[in-house]
């Protein structure tokens, strides 16, 4: 998972490092708050072609073939991400 938080992983997509670092920091913080019983509001669209997974045999994450797409999302975020582990 740590590899996904490095901008160099994304090659031609030119993903800046700052947002990926922020995601890496915020994910555990949100999970801790929810484990204490705090709530989170989830607002999203639906039925838009969305990347929902990465293929298991990723040799090039900057390739379109590295991803699984589905209508189970809002076009940017898959609905599966609304479920946070406690």
C-alpha cells in the first residue's frame, strides 16, 4: 500500500506528492475517530464509470489496463471506499 502513496508510482499521470502524503496521513486518523464512535457523512453520486480496483498483476500502474472499472461509484470515488475498517 505504501507504494501507492508515492507520486513516482503513477508515472505519466503526474500525481503530485503532497496529496498522496496527505491521504497516507489522514486514513489512519479517520479510522481512529470512527473507532471511538464518531460519525462521518458520506455524500456521493452514482452510476458513473469509476475505477474500483487495481489488477493483481500490476507491472505498470500508469497504464489504463492496470484498473478495473465499474458503475459502482460517482466517477471519481468507488462506493466501496465509504466502508472504513474499525
